[in-house]
C-alpha cells in the first residue's frame, strides 16, 4: 500500500514527522493556554489589555485577553522553528535524492520528471495539511480544557494558516535547491530568508508607514489571520496569498527541475554568474590552512554554517537593540499604563532594572536557544560523518580516535565562541549607534554566556552519538531543546516545582542582561558539559565505527 | 617467511547477527593475499577488524606483531587502507582530500604522490561528489598508496575502475610487492585475484572455508569436457562413472558436456568405445572454483579442505 506511488511512498517517509511535528507543535500551542487565566484573572487586567490592543499594533493578539489570543502570541515566537521541517524536507526532496544518487533510479521509471516532482510536492502539502489538522485538533482540545472561546473550525483554520506559511517556505527551499549543488546550501539560504522575512514583518510594528515593507514578507500574510482570537478571525485574503505563493514557488521549482540536468544546477544568467576561473593546473593545494589537521578541517567544515548563524544570531540581536531603542518611548508609554505588560516584561528581568534592559532580556532568551540549535546541526554532521563512513579513512591514518573527536569538538567550540563574540560586538555596536544604554558587563554576560549553553548541547550530542544513529541523536537533542525551553519559558507560569525548573540549562543561564551571570551556575553548566564530553570520548574510543 | 598479518580465531557479531566466526590465517611479509567471498560473507568485517574500526568479540589480529586494537596508531603508520565504499567529504576536491590525508600522515613523498596521480590520470580540481565512481576509487587508491605503506589493506579496490585503470592498479600492486610491501585485498573480480595474488582465502557465512596458494586451489580440478560423437550416445553411460558430477546432453544426444571432479581416466576410456568426433576440455577458472564453494548446498568437498 505504501509503495504504490511516489506520492504515497513520500508520505510514508513523512509519517513520523507528521505525527511528531503535528502533535508536538499542537502541544506548543496548548501550553500557554494553561497559564493565561492566571494572567488575566481580574477585570482590571482585562481592561488594561483591551486598551493596549486598541493603541498599539505590536502583537495586538497579545493584549487580547483571551486564551486563544495568548496562545497566538506565544506561538508567534516559534514561527522559525515551525518552518524548519518544511524547509529541510523541501531542500531534501529533489536535491537530496540527487546527492544520494537515488533520483537516477527514480527517473528511470516510466514516469515523467514533472510527475515525479509534482507527486513529491503534493506529498509535502498533504503532510503539512495533516500537521495543520493535528495542530488544530490539539489546539481545540486545549481550548476546551482551558475554556478557550474558539470553536473547532477556528482551530482548524489556525492549523491551516500554519500549514500554508510552512508550504510557502517549503516551496522557497525547493526553488532555491534548483540553483544549489547541495541540499544543505538550499536549506541555509532558505533559513536566512526566513529570518529576513520575520524581521521584515516586524518593521511595520515599530516604524510608522512601513506596511508596504512588511507586505513583502509571507509572514505578514500569515499574521493577517488569528483564528484563535474570535474577534480577529481568519483572513481569506491572507491565506489566498500564502496558497498562491506556495503553488507559484513550487510550480517554478518543478518547471526548472524538468528542464535541467539531473545532478546539475539551473544555469544562472550571465550577469549573475561568477567570473569563470582560468583552467587550473592539476597540482596539489599544498599549504591550504584548512587541510593541515583534524581541527583545521573541522573549522573549514563549520566555517560557512558559522557565518550564516552569526548573521542570524548577532544580526538579529543587534536589530532587536535598534528596534527597542526606536520604539522606546511608545513601549514605555504602554507599559506605564499597563501593569500586565510590566509584569510580563519583568518576568524576564527585574523590577529594578531599566525598561529597555528588561525588554531586551526577554528577547535575548531566544539567542541561546538559537546557538543551541546551531550546535544540534553540527552534532548531526559529526554523527552522519561516522554513520556514512566518512571517518573510516580518517581513522586509518595515525590519528587516535580521541584526537579526532576532540579536534572536531574544538572546531565547534571555536565556532560557538565566534558566534558569541560577534553577537557581543554587534549588540554593543548597535547599542552605541542607537544611543541605548546597557550595562556592558551584563551585555557581555548575556552574549558570552550563550557559549557554555551551546557547548553543553554539543557535548550531550557527541555522547548520545556513541549509541544513537544520526536521526535519533538529532531527534533526542531537538526534544531536549524544546523541553528545556518550555520548562523555563512556560514552567514558571505553570508553577512547576523548583526541582523541575532546575532541569533546564536556561535556569542556570538566567537573565544575564539584567542580573549578570552567576559564576556557580556557569561552572555547573560547564562541568556537566565536560562530563558529557569525557563520557562521549570514552564511548567513541571503544565503539564500533559506523555500525 | 615471517607472517606480517596474523589473525587467530577472530570472532565478531553485530548484536545477534553473525559477522565472522573463528577466522584464523596468516599472511607472510611480501605476499599478495586475496580474500574472496560473496556479499555478507564477512570480508569487510575482517578488514574493518584489522583496521581497528571494529572491536573483536574474541580472538586476536596482529599486524607486524602489533595488536590491531591496542596498538592501532602504530599499525596505521604502516598501513594503507581502501574501504569498500569510498566515503569522503563531498565538498573537497580530489587534491584537497589527498593533501589532507598527506598532512594527517605527517607528510608523504611528494614526487611519488605526483607520480601516482599521473599514473591514474586523476583530475585534482573536481569536488569529490562530482567524480564518477571510478574517479572516486582513484582518489581512495592514491591515498592508500601515497605513503608507501608496508601493508596495503584493500577492500574491493578495483570496484568501479575501468579495465585500463584495473591494469594500472595491477601494476601498482606489482610494484608494491616488488618493493617488499604486503597486500591484503578482497575482491569479487576473481580473474583479477588469479592474476594478482599468490594465495587466496575463501570466506563463507563468516567462516574461512579455504585457504591456499592459487595453484593449490586450482588443483581441485573440476573439468568440463565436451565430447561430440558421430551418433547419439546414452547419457547414462557417463553418469555413473567415477568423478562425473554432471552430465548435460547436447545436440540431440550427439554430444555430452561433463563436469568432472578428479581423474578423467574413466571418462576417456568410456568415450573411446564410441565414434568420437571431437573432445574439448576446459581448465577450471578461479571463478568456477569460487562459485562451487558457494553452491546452494554449501557443502565443502572433503579433499578440498585439506589443501593449504
């Protein structure tokens, strides 16, 4: 049954993702519903929120005093994470098969290229719709449990809106993969564009008369619909734009795929191509720095991803600093009139700290999460290098297994430090340029304090790679990341016991932009990381390679 | 001659699945040893145990007197290795890959490396993922030979190479042997093993079923004789003769093709009773011998088991 067509076979490949992503993201939506009632328990709080909604466009749904509104606000932060699956799946869809060589076999069947590609795209859309339905149903169940005032149709429309925006980024990844030799490059470009689009969507919230800029972003059209907020509803226009973009991007991608050589890329117009290099002599690249050792090679491998993630993390942090300075007056005016808003902001900061520092502190919680996600991608690469046999010849040279593992980990450590330092430099420069006063020590603590967080995830990943294959290792780390973040992000609202909150590394990271880093907490994080790395090293020295 | 590879009762399983069981053999220094077996027989497991990529469940493997697991770093200074499936960083060029491994080995003889590159006619400027299967194999072969190793451990080294490059490879193995290196290679190309190797081991379902010199192995004669007669001859005449394993009737009974084990004396004498038009005998190839060891019943002939 599962092997009757390309569509069904591709759906089969997605079955675990559909269930895991659908139910997981559904629970992400439901989690904040559990806490909203305590935040808007009094009529005064509700009234404050309603007045805020009328005066300020920044996440209007945040101030809508409803279960669905609060959930919509919280899920908005995770749009990047939600789009990760379609982005990876679509960049792998055609290019990944070409890299593996399995596309040649698939295209040897009596099926046209267009049909093969269309069936694969259709499978992704069906998978996204199924995820959307699951998210909607879980959200509806949550709404029923926590007295939400939206019905099942609203919940399903919410899921549909998410599925549509995911389909747009899936289509974009598929299109970009027609121009890249490797799926990873396509995924990287799409992720970078996703970040750009998220930022573009935010522009009109802080800078007046810039809606036209935000309208360039698919995220803007996603945000036009807020089906979980009954007073807001769904925007048929917004959804149609998203559907149109999804179909358009996928159609162009399929059209290009049908016309190019398999395994090759679409030829760019002459004016976009890099100048042709003169024919190189057939000589060895002696003296190339990245080929001198395991560590240097590790650095060479991680260099390009580091550049992209640095742009995302450091650039994003700097942008937040500028935005907060620009909207300072407006936000302070809002906060002064709303105890709810003040409570929310000081949840991530301190009543004694400055307003800007508190707000930035809340936003800066995302940065270590992103750095940890970067570490997950690099652990994935280490694990796949072993599983795919790329370490076999390396280990046939007179390099000890311990040296190989530590060389790669040292390269990842260097990359993590670079991202941390660049984030510090970018935010300090942005604060200085925007005239925002931040405690330099705390800023350094907030940015450099991310480094042990990233390395902890990497060390745990290296340890788990001693037993688990790549997909399981990545899945475990992703689960841990999500669990840790929700323990710290939602846990206080859910009044989770202190012992549970302490299970998350975010607890030890704290709110350094306001309070600085606690040395004992950092030592504990580093110690756990070192222990995990030591155990991972011992395991790697003794294990069967690529079994 | 002193054994440079010593394997004794080497055993490895993957969970509940069989890898190899009680495999023992020795390879003298300077020998080219062929390791034969079908897919899943245990060739790659044996080789990966020699390379310390796997940890043995029992038994021992030594190269140059050093334990393959405990002293793997010292061993790897002496060894050049070609894995069964060449997996390398897809984004590096052939030149970068060779430079990288030359550095990891602490430097190599550059003129010799250049000579190998020219000999195999490798384009150094293409990325690994852009290479054809044969060119990928060339990169892996060069990195195995480039430091003039004392021992070469090669897992299906010619898989994907065209006949011209297979000849070049044969030349490289010959040169390595002449310079005193020992070569341990697994292959499915039996004619190549026949050409290249001095001794052969045959592994089946994880157990070494046969080991011996090429000439010894070929001595387990299994002739094929085709006899044409002027008039039809009943096939039963030959079926009951000593050594005849199979009788095939050809040309409406005017000819028979006989598979014979051992002496052909009885067959020749019986055929002489009829008007013979022609008689053709085929020498068994290593391929034939190999296939015989892996026939459906899997039985190993008793007399064959004693050949060393």
